[in-house]
C-alpha cells in the first residue's frame, strides 16, 4: 500500500484520480470518476474519497478549524480560533459555508461563534441558506433557540429548495421525530408558519385545511426543481401519508397530476399499497369513463395510470377491459411494467408479462431510460428480479445516463441479495429459472 506524501495536495490527488480513470476505462468503459476516486482512496488505506479528502483537509489550519466546527468540538475550535483569530470568517469550500453553518447542529459551538460576532443570518452560496436552516434540519432545538435569540431569521425565505426553515426542519428524510417536531413548534412560536409541505410532513390535517382554505392554490403549489417540482399529492405519497392523501384528494388535489419530469404520483412509492387512496380515486375516474364510453357506443379513452390503478387494486376485470380496447397500454412507453416492478407488485408484473409486456423495454424514470429490471434491482425486489429473469429479461442492457446494467444499479444501491441473483444468472443463461 503506497504512503501519502508528507504534505498531500488535493489537486494532485484529483489529477491522480483522473489518470486512474483513464486506466480503468481501458477495461471498463462505463467507469466514472467516482469509481477512480474510490479506487485511489482505497489504495491509500481510506474507505472512501470523502475520507481521504477529510484527512488531507485536516492537515491544514483551515481544515482543522472546519472539522472542529463540523464535529462540534468546542474546545478544539476555541483553541484554534484563539491561535488564528483571522480565521473566524473563513468559508468552507465548495459552497462558502461559514463556521456557524458547519457548527449549526452543536449548540456549544454555535454559542461560541455567536459570542465572537459571526453574522447569524449570513447565507452560503450552495442552497442560499442561513445556519438556522441547518440547525433545524438537524433537529437541534438548542441551536435553533440560540440562533433565534441572536436575531436569526426563523422564516428563512429564499433558500433554493423553497422550503424555508420550517421545511428544513420537517421535509427531509428522518425529520418526523420528536426532535424535529419540537423545532417546528418552536419556530411557529417565534412567528414562522407551516406551509402545505411541512404540514403534510408532520401529518397536521388541521393545518392543511387552514392553508388550503386561506389559499386554494396551495393544492397546486410545487416544490422546487431540486425536488422535481412535486405537487403536494406527490409529496404525500413520497412520505406515505395515507391520511394526507385522502385529505388532499377531498380538498381537490388532482390524482393525475405529474411532476416536473412528467411523472405521475405512483412513481414515488416502492411498495404495493402505499398510495391506495390515489389509486382508488383514479379507478373511480376510469370506471366513470368506461360507463360513458358504453353509453356513447365509443371506445373508452384510457392512459397508463388507468391500468396501473386497476392492477394495483387487483381489479383484473377493469384491467382486461382497458387492454382489450387499448393494447398499447402495456407498451414500454407507458411505463406500467416498470412501475409495477418498482413497487414490488408481483401479481401485476405477472399479469403484464403473461399478456406480452416487454421485460426489456426502456422507459424514462427520472432522467434515465431504464428497464423494469433496473428499477426492481434498485429497490432490492428479489422476487420481481427473478420473475423478470424467468421471462427472459436481458441483464446486459445499460441505462441511458450512467451506462450501467441492472447489476450495477443493485451494487450501487447496496442490494446484495439482488447482486447474488445476477451473479448466479450470467448473461448467457438469462431466462433460466431462478
């Protein structure tokens, strides 16, 4: 194992990684810079490129100060700032986060930095946030209180995610615990107001009703481009808030709305029954159309969500009727097989395959054209993977963005059981029984 130079330089390491990428691509054309960086880090005994970078940064004074703030080591931070007082206003790359941003989850360091005069409302250049946003996201009530008492903006309008501080306290993964709820309650006590996304995240029906009553357009409000311009209903499905789905639909939310990428709400779940209220509402609309078509002696108008809803609810009669009138519903361009594979709906996947759905067809999921196998592999749905293999799915097809096979997706998302299935089914044996 090679040793790092006594004074390693990050730019030098980046150049090394680029050279290593050229070497990797001679035998693995799909290799990416991240693969080369990981290989380089491991060659020096580090578990990841981030760990290597952190080590190199820690060898500089700036790096030591940044790391002390990040880990909340008040003693080390105070000692370093006493010795290097000119470093108080340093900004961490790449987004110019202040020490207050970095220390936001640690009240003792926040207290120290505020006492030394750091601007409580300074913004960083990545998400245009204040330290308050980061303290709220961490569920750090003591820090939020210190920042608010020092004049911190508890609303925080203008961040790139358009969530404000209360959204940072509630809308990210893992932000529905008691600590984050306490932060949200404190923010409200200091003048912040819930918006529809924070109210959905915390499952607050009275607040949702109040928000929509005051401004009916809130139902059509969309999250930022960073979140694919999701509607409130998309967000409720993502959060698996069944009661919120029912309430939003009652208030008039459109079950057929698509996000900024043209994706329906059902793309936001990977379990069979999580969006049942939405599927039931779509089926109601489908059945009304079938009745109208029969009355008017015309073919029914249908779209992929109609078939998805029928299959998700086990309504085979309606599914059969839809496909009889419109066989193209099971074509890859509709994404029905893809989404049923993603949501681990084995009954629906089998039904579609039995009627000729193409297991190798590609469909745009987010920003990459993928096969149903890519999505099943990403979610770790072993039964669906085996079902697709038994149907003759080609495991060598690469997605259009990352140029990876389904096995590559399973490896990236750390689905070891799926990787093992692919390893037992090399390409020349695809279609063999699992």
